[in-house]
C-alpha cells in the first residue's frame, strides 16, 4: 500500500470505504477502498488534518484542521474535494461529531476562555451554544443513535471519565466512576452499548459497557496500546487502532472482542488514527 497524493474521487464510491488520519510531521485524512486496496489523500495540505466524522448519508465529512493558524472545523465533499471552514473562530475548535439525524455537529471548543467545552452548531456552521459550561476539560463527543444524547469524556472529577447528557446539556450522568482514565467513547448503532478506552488495567484497552454504565467488558486485553474505537454501521464489529505491531495500525474485531484482525497492510508503517467507516 502506497500513500497517494490528492485526488478527486468518483461519486459512485465503493461501499467499503474507511477514513482515517495518518502521517508523521503533519497529519492528513485518507480514504481507503478496502475492497480494491486503493488509498486516497483527501486533505493533502501542509497542516494537521484529523478526526474525521461522516455525515449520516456519507456525502460529507467534517474534520479538524489547523490550516488557518488555529484549529477549526472544516467539512469536505470527498467526491469533489470541495472544502469549507465551518467555525471561522480565533479559538480552538475541533473533534466534530455529526448527529445521526444529520441536523447538527457537536464539537469541542475553548472559545469561552476557560477550558474545552462540548458545543453544538448547525451543519452550516451556525453556533448553537456551549453544552457543558464547566471549568473542566471536555472532549470527544459521540451521539446516541436517536440524536437525543451525547456521551463525552471530561476531567471534572480529577481524572478522565465518560459522561452522558441530553443535547440541551442537562441530565448529566457519570457512566464510569473509576479512578483511572476513561476516554474516547463511541456509541453503538443500536444505542445499547458504548465502547471506550481505559487504562484501568495499566495500559490502554478497548472496553465495552451498556449505555447506562453497567456490564463492563475488556475487549482487547493486550499489552499494546489500543485506541480510537468506532463501530461498523451494522453494529457487528468495532474498528480500532493499536500499536501491537510496533506502530499504530487499524484493526477490527467482533462486538464481543473476538476475531481481531488487522484491516490494512502498510509496508511504510505510517501511524494511523481515528478510523471511521463511510456510510
């Protein structure tokens, strides 16, 4: 697999495409056709471009970039390579998450001057408000499939925990209650479970819990660092990154943690992060 330059992708895209961040000195977002083994650089800028989030119909992708001199949320049409800055703010805005109903994007911003908060905007960039309104650090939002709740990680209790709240910012609940760090939540398509990263056993593993915080399971149980869980659209598999081969590569596993397989094969051993399947 060779990392290609920028491109325009045909609108009749294959069904099995995965986006991810990769790179060394700078990060770009790539799109891989996992059936044909073709790889495209979507961003191809002299900047850090990362944290892709697909629109529910798969036609657009939101992502974070520092190409303006500070981090902003951009959206790209992968079939035409048309890119738009949604946030246009001197603050640091990033880590977008598109709502399943397609109407809003949750993102992280420090525009209040206190800390990183979970904020909402319309898909045209219209700011809708700060949901967390705290003096703690908050990040990595993920939506429930019905678009009524947002899970995220926060250090408001002194370490990183997974919280869930309504999309108004109310009804906040701590789901993990653990002295170790829990982060990077990812809500299952059926709404029943949340995958996340925890170092509660001494290194980063992918865990699974019910949406109310019960039924905790360690899915990976490996001495390597396992990160960035994300669900296949049918909910049967979880994709994640791991350095178990000496560098961060993309793997898949069944929902119960079985049948772990390396998804991509890269002789250049370029580090890969934040995999996201195209709807």
